[in-house]
C-alpha cells in the first residue's frame, strides 16, 4: 500500500488536553491580568466573565449558577459528591473508567450505606430504565474511555426527588444537554474547547443549591470543597470569587476559547463541528471491515471521544500507533490504559474535519504495515 501524501495539518487527536482551537495563537491572548491579584477588580472581572460568558453561551436557565473550582473536572465532581451526597440514597452509574472512579469514591471513601451500583462493561451502557430517581444519581454523560454516551435525557424525570449529578466533561459544548434535568453539571476547560487543565467548572441548578443550604454532611469538609458558609451558599464563588488562587493565564485562554466558540456559531456550531468530525470516522468504519466502534449501540456512540476496535493483537495496535506517531500524523490516539486495546480519536469541536479526513488513509496505511 502506498504511503498517503497528505498529512493532517494538526495531528493532535488526544482526548484531553485536546487540540487548541483552529488559529490559536498564545501571543494573542489578553494577558492584562498576569501578575495581578485574582482578587483585584481586574482579576474578578476576568474570572466573573468566565462564569457569565459560560452561562450565556451555553444558554443556561437563568437560575443556574457557574463557578470555577480547583482541580479540573475531578475537583468539581468530588466537591459536589462530598458536599451533597448522604442526604438520601444514591444510584451510581458507570460504564467505563471515570464513572467507575466516582463509584469507588462513594463506596470506598465516603462509604455511603445507601449506595447502589449500576455498572456495564466497555462498549455497553447500563439499563437507564432501572435508575431510581428517589435517590440521587451520579453519572457521566459521555464515557470518555469507552466512547459511550447517554443518548439523551429522556430517561430523567422532571419530578425526580433526588439530584442528578452529571460529569459532562467530554460532552459540554459538543452535545445537547437538557439543563433542567441536570442539577449539577461539571466539566473542564481542557476538553471540547481545547482549553487548559487545572480548573473545573461547576454548574448548579436551584435544587442543588437547595441541597447545599439544607444539608450538612457528617464528614469533615476541606476548605477546597466548601461552597457554603453558615448554611448559606457562597454566592460570590459563582461570580468569579474563587476559593483559592486560579491561573489567570488559563482563564485568559478560556475566554479566548469561548470567543472562538461564538465565532463558529456558539454551542450549536461546536456541536455541529463535532458531529461532522464523527461522520468522517463513521464513513471510514463503514468502508473497512477491520475497524469497528467500541460502542455497541449507535445511539450511544460518542461524537467526541471516538473509541475504535481493530482486528489486531494488542502489540500490533501498539506498533501501528508508534508508526503513525513517527510519521507525525496522529498523536495520543491509543485507547485509555484501562480500556480494551484499540484507538481513540478525539472528534471535539477544536479538531478540524479536514485533519480527520487526512488521517483516515493513514489509519489504513498503518494497519497494512503492521498486519
Ligand atoms: C469523563 C471524565 N471524567 C473525569 C475526567 C478527569 O478530568 P480532569 O483530569 O480534568 O479532572 C476525565 C478526563 O478525561 C473524563 O473524561
């Protein structure tokens, strides 16, 4: 087989940190806040804008709040679980590594007595009709390590008693989210908009705030997780008054990413870009019998972290990935360490469709080389 002539212009297909937006230029960031206090008027204005612009561009309901919190998406999920769980039973849903990590937190660290696990293996999803919404429910919208997502929010009732706590880090800005059905949503800048790690975004609906103000868990709460003071929500946290010091460089980078999102048509535009990217892979898979989606049901197929199985032994997959990396055509596309051997290609909004189109012949070439 002939070596393809065209290489992806940007060969960055990692599932996080993800490719920077097209045209990204670090020297173009507004760095006026560097070297200044994050508590200065300027610092607060920039951090407040990160929250307010997020709410505006995502089209959040007016009674939803947005905060920047420490420790990336993990920080946002864990501060939520530590702050809100224990008031009622909890259903923990997992079908890949990150969801399983939250199960471990609840079972082994928080040791909640009324916790129920609903788990499925890589490629599958749990039976969503079995979820008990009298309980709180913790789940991942898009399982980044298996490329399996919930198909929609229809399975979540409007009159639920428990809270829905959704880790949507590889979904926000790439998938339609039914905000009113989600009481807590978390994500990190490093995913769909190609921002930086380290900071988490925490979106709270009114029912989550009500929980925070009416329930105080029996365990100690580190300062870094505290969202209330004297039983009242710390409202300033949701205006950019962060718990501790954030990176103002990362904040500037995030505002740049949000501006880019608007320039491509807002969240509708970023969703469309991601879906068009998935289509490139779907067409390739349909034409090649040796490659298939790990997600068994097309309804649950991720349009961001696209996980693929090859009919190759693990060592051959590794050899193929090495070849593609050496050719400078695909970086970081190996399956997650705990997932079945295969490849994972990020199709989020910052990846150019033309780069995926250029990558596909290289996959065929790499496969032929190692076979
Ligand atoms: C579904 C999911 N949850 C949590 C995380 C952890 O994110 P972070 O490293 O931003 O804390 C990731 C990272 O890939 C993820 O995909």
